[in-house]
C-alpha cells in the first residue's frame, strides 16, 4: 500500500487494509489497485526513459525477444552513470561496460536515432551504447541483430550531449492504459488478493516559481481531494475553478505528473495533471509536480475524487485569531506581524504576502485583524441556486479564500445593501433563480438578478418581508442565495464599512493553518 508492505488475513478487503495501514485517505475517495498478474503482463516493456543532464529521451525497443532486446531488459540499470565516451557527427557512445555479445565485423547501415550495442576493438569487455545522430554506415562491432531500439522522444538531446554528460537514470515506461487487471474504486468492501498494489493518495510538491498558481491548487483541493472531471490518455483535469483567473508564472515542460493551470482561453482556471510528457505551453502555467502516487493519477476514472496531500501544507490565517496562529507560525520559523484591530476578539481577515510560498520565502507575514463581530458566517443554498451561489462566491473570492470582503453600499431601515469590490457582473450572468414566492425570512441573502437595473447588488434584512426581497426589489427580481447564521451581527455597521464573509461549512473543514 503506497509502497509499504502489509500482511493481512486471507479474505481481507480494501477497508481492512485502510484500517491496518492508516494510509492517507479521505472518505469517499477512489483507491487504485493493480494486480500482481498485471505486473507480470508488463514484463516485456517496450519503452524506457533515459535521463541525462541535457534532458530526458525515450527509446522504444523494436523486438523485446531479440538478442539485444533481451540484453537491454536484463542489464539496463547497469548502464546508469556511464559517460559519453566518444562522439562524432554521426553518432555518440556511452560506456564502456562488459556485455556478453558476439561482435560482428561487418559494416552496418544505421538510421538516424537508432540505438545499438557496439564493441570497441571488437572486444565485448569494451562495449558501448551507441546513439545514431544521422543515417550512416559504420563498423561498431555490434551483435548481428544491429539496432535494437529507436529514440522516440527527446531526439534533439543527442545533438547536445557531449563528453561532459552521462546517463543519470533509466526507467521503464509502463503503459497503464494497456493493463487489464487494474481498478480504481471507492468500494471499501472490494476483496484483496496476495501481492496487490494499492494506491490511496497522491502527493504534490508545489513550485516556488508559481506562488499564485499554488494557491489556486490549494483552493481546488481545500477538502483534501481532487475531482476527476475529464480523463484522456495524456491528462486528467478538475474543472471546479474553471473561469477563476490564474496568472501565468512558470514556463516549463509538462512532464509526467506535472500539475498545470490554464491561464487563458477556454477552460481558464482548470487544473490539469499530465499522465504523459507534454511540451511547454504558453497557456499552461506549471504549478507543481506529483512526487508520490502517480499510479493513482493513471488509474483514475471520470467522476471520481482522489485524496491528495500538498507540500508544503497551505498556510491559512484567515478566519483565525492571532493567538491561534502565532505559535504555529513560530514553529515553522515565520514571524507574525499584527495589524488592524488586535483585541482579544480579533479575527484575521487579510494576510500579506497573500500566498503560502511567499510567506515561507520571506519567513514573515503581516496579518490584518477586525473585530469578530464583523466576520459574518453564512450558509449558501448551493442546490437551490447553484449559478447565483457561484456568482456570490466568485464575487467575494470565496472560491479561493476562506474569508471574503463585502463593502456596505447602503443602509435603510432594517435593510443592508452591499456592492462587491469585484465587478463580476461584467462577465457573469444572473438569471432569475430561486426567487421567493410568499415571504423572505430575516437574515436571508438576496442578489438582484437581470430583471432589474441594479443587477448584482447583494442585500439582507433583519425582518421578514412578504412584499420585497433582501435588496428591496420585487420577488421576481431577487435570487435568494443563502442565509446569515447570526443576522444581529449586522447591527452597528455603517455605510462605508466592510463586513467579512465566511462559509460556516468551510470554516469547520478548514480549521488548520499549516500544521
């Protein structure tokens, strides 16, 4: 399980394994299982990744049953660390090493990007791995089967390799899509068999080059899971933050396991995880890399959710007191500077720098506090008014933060009107949805929809009303999106003030701040 071995009684289930191992796992998430039999089916691997200081190239074995194909499969790990011994315009050689081959003295014809064994001086104890740079003829002392593989990706790299370079590592590339005996399931009663391999979560290391993109990923996985909305052979994606802008920060290749966010065009804000190597893109900013559990990414199916752990953990100060966060920040070497209201009932509503990676980089954060009376907890009616709730969260940045700011626009009688700082109405529709019919209850939150001129105004009132909505509009022009848990907290605020909003359910699920 996740690379660790466990012994269980025969007849044990996936749920039993989770209890014994205490592996990282969020209830309801899917777990990947690969059978030992499936591993046997992949013994004849045809593709290998060769990592060099100049980058990674991949070779494809032409015939795994050939003499050279078998020799490679048995000994490829022994070639790690071998240097470029010689190079020419036609080819380069890495080695030497001993190999049980019978060198041929005949001149061979080789195509560009061929891979073969060659014995220097026709001596098997002086064997090299030869990479062909272009079509040519030569006597390399190769076995009779000649070229046994072809370079399929990273071909430009062989023109850049020199005698200063070496093979850093060689790894087989398993085509997971071709494995039949695999499953990805959330059914904990699934029976297990001897030598099953189980993957309960994946781990992500976020890039210091993408502090805002990392925060986007933190927000996406706020509940400890990633939702699989799209599955293709080359990636999976989570669309939860689609249309939420993210800046372009990091231009680099999207290697297998790379996490990227689309920054422009269709699908802006969508998070992708690469299942195979992809080139750099001007619309995909790389925000991190899967460091454990890549198998789970390759086994995942559409509609599932996957458990995820991020490194470093997110630092969330918003919604907490200074007294709560100071000892935690101190334990990780981060200095806390208090700003704004700092009384005993203070609650943090803003932090600078705003991102976890910037805070860790500077080892210092300024936290701005307000009286807890100004932090308003709300319950949003996601099922009754999904599009209007999406507008509300988007406008207050509650999709990416745990606390949102809402300036007071106007107050009259028991009615409080608010106008968001973010002008979402320019690109978000507010069609009539969950409009009241008989009565609006005290504390309910309304948004003026497109049927009225003041579209996008948010309101709440402290008394029930059977004529007008919380924004003072008629019922048909009002979408009810939720309710304030303690409406009396609105008393005492003035025009020009700002209140701060947090979702009650989210606060319960996000009480941590970097432990």
